[in-house]
């Protein structure tokens, strides 16, 4: 969440995001019109823990610190 407007506002926005193997994508859409207001993407920061999902799962299941690191990388990203 970036901003909250008090009271009634004409703008009603929705943030949709997708976390893919190599990319994280976000869409900001108007809930009134369905129009895409903005988009953004970035390399998935979890790739440093493995190029594919299975490698990342193995890394995360080795210990709690690994699980914390891989989760935090996507939160911080």
C-alpha cells in the first residue's frame, strides 16, 4: 500500500501482482473502469537462491534462517 485517502474519493485502485520464477510483475488498476493505470516489473530477487523454483524450495527447507532469507528477499524487493 502506497497511499490512503480519507473520506470519499473518485479513485478506487487495486494492486495485482504476480511472482514468477524470474520476474515479479505489478499492475495498478482502476476498480471503477478496469483500466490499467500503471505497471512495473523487476527481476525476482529470489533468483540469488536458485535459478528454478525447486532449487529455492530445497534451499528454504534446509533451515529456518534460509526460509527467512528467501521470504525477506521478496518482501524487500
